[in-house]
């Protein structure tokens, strides 16, 4: 039994939160997603990445949520994109720190 769960009588009470997915797997899901292929195939590919990294395979549901969220907001800019934007003064220099911490706002859609 883990520290996050406990027993009341014969019932095991577990928290309702889902396990967090490693950020490397989130990035892999976003990079491997192609709208032309089923999310199930993306899930298989992300599972292969997880195994190569020595991580547990994420559930299909977790990968599906990540893919749908990525499709909804659009692809996040790469570090190179952010650096280029800074060089051309499209973004302020502090945007690099925001990008690296995952708090960079998504690009505006025109």
C-alpha cells in the first residue's frame, strides 16, 4: 500500500488524481502526432519512446488527452523558433526562460 492511499474497514481509499506523465513523453506525443494517423498509433509510438527511456508506458487515455490538447492549442514553438523570434525582436529576451519552463504563451492566431 502506498503512502497516498489508506484503508477504511475493508475498502481501500485511493486519491482521485491521475499519475503525471513525464514531460519527455508529452513532447514525444506532440512531435509524433500526425493528424493522418490514428491516435492509437501515436500511443504505440509514445510507448516505444517510454520503454527506450526506461519509463512506464502511458495509458491510451493519457496520450489521447495530450494529443487533443496539442491539436487544440496548436504546435508549440521550438527553442530555435523562440530564439529566432528574440533575434528579430518579435519576442522579448525573457521569452526564452518562459519557453524553457513551459510557461510561454501559445502564439496568437491571426
